[in-house]
């Protein structure tokens, strides 16, 4: 097979706490929405990929909690540990291999049932770093400082990302934190880890997402409008934070270049209509945009303030509200992919951007963007 498309997407609402829903409940809802969106039944699915994490789920073999709800009975099923974009990449590879005509991918997380500081502390080296109390937020603060120092990006420019994305979330009924705020509000919010204020950080969230990938020869069997996968690539950098320049994202640059080359995108600044990127923290949106070549190095903060990345700007970024609007850890990247697909189809509802022809979706694994997965979708 040479081509594949996303033909169905489904997701739950992103919430601070889904106290009455289990992992399986969330997966059941997302999977059935994806099947209905594609005009399919579970019998039309050849292969299942679930994406989860034992630490975040608080149980071993966490994929078992959602296998049945994902319709895996009697089917081949595999689990990917990490962000949902990497699970989708595995699903895409299975379809392109010719072994399976359709693959259903799910990703879920219930941050409300986890202690994120303990979980992300466990990601650090147990001899030298873990005892310092490092976690994802303090590591991100180190990266934010390095990035801001090198590029001259200001706290006000970081805050503008928060204003934009929380504002975009107001048009997205699935978002957790729709808010109308100002730069002053962001800067006045609690300092979590210098230079990151509370409103620079994404919230703890619960949600699940599902999407269906189909081979070219299977697409015509179903009524769904296909969103063609034009390019996809991932790349990993060094594990130890001291072994890489935290002010840059070289792995993302490599992954983006490969995805753009595969998609035939020569000038991403002109050819990408919309981007959904992994903005776990405000500075990350700016750093990731620069690393992917969607603007010049050190320019993203100024361009954000100027409105270039607004929903009505020249290159809308996180029109859905992004992760600042709701961050279910493992599902976050798959939601970015689903949102990008909906935008290409013209089905994003109140946060739809006009005339989206080519969309980018981005996911992250590891501390300070150790690994990146980039997708280019088109109609």
C-alpha cells in the first residue's frame, strides 16, 4: 500500500475529573464515536492499537483495561506506551504494510487519578537526578529559561500564547479550560516554577480519543470523507537533559523535515494551513514552531503577539485550544491529530478555520521534548 487516510475520529470531552467513568467507559465512548463518524461497525476493523502508560494508569499491563472496550475481541491488538501520535504511527505502519486494511487507534489518560509530580519524577535518572525532586514542570522551567535566554523571548510573549489558546478553547465544546484572560492575568497567576506561571502550564485532565486509519483500497467502502496522510515521521533525542541543548529541539527539526519531504511540502510557512502542536507549556508552542520551521528562530513570540498564529491569522496554531485548554497526557497528541483531521474535513464546528487544505499535527514523548512525532494531513 502507498496511501492511507484517517476516516473516523471520536473523542470524549476533556474534563478535570471523570469520577464516574473508568478507562473502559472512556474508550467505549470514543471508539463508538469514531465508528459512527466513519460509518463503520467494529466488524469493519481489522486491527487495534491502544496507547496507554502503566505509571499514569496505576496498573501493570494498562492496555488490558481498554482492550475489550476498544473492540479487540477476536482481533489482533497491540499496545504502544507513550503519546497517541506514536500509537497512530504504529497503526499507520500496519496499514501501509498491506497486512491490515483498517486500524483503530485509541489513547486514554486519567490525570485526576495520578500524582503527576511523582510519576514524572520517576522518569529521571535514579542516581543523580531523581533525588533532587525533579519533575516535568521543573524540567520545563529549565528549558523555558534556556530558550528565553538564547532567543530573548519575554514572559509577556509566553503569556500571549496562554491568552490565545484559552481564548480558542471558548469555541471548542470538548475543551476543559475555555477562558477569556489577558497577558496581565497570566503574569499575575501563581509562579509554579520560574519562569512558568500557573497559566503558562496545562491543566490535569481526563479524556480518551480514537481514530480510524484505512488503506486506500478500503476508503471507498465507507461514507466517511477521507483525510489523507501525506507525511509522518518521528525522531528521538538524548535522554539526559545535559546531553542536549534544551533551548532547541533538534529531534523535532529532523522529524518535521522528514514529514514535510514525504508530503512534498517545500515551504511549510506558506503551505501549512493550520497546526495543532503539543503546548504542554506556553514556551513549548513557540519553541516547537521555530524548530519545525514554521517561523524563524526566535520569532515565534513576536509573531504570536502580532496575531500571526491566531485562529484568524496567517497560520492558525491550536485553534482547538491546544493542551492549555485541556491536557490528558497520553491522549493529548492523538487529539491534536483528530483536531487536525476535523479541520481538513471542515467539521471542526465553531473553531473551524476556513479553507484548511494542509494541516500539521504534533505529539511529544519524554522530558523536555525528548521525542517528537509530526504528521501532515491533506484533502
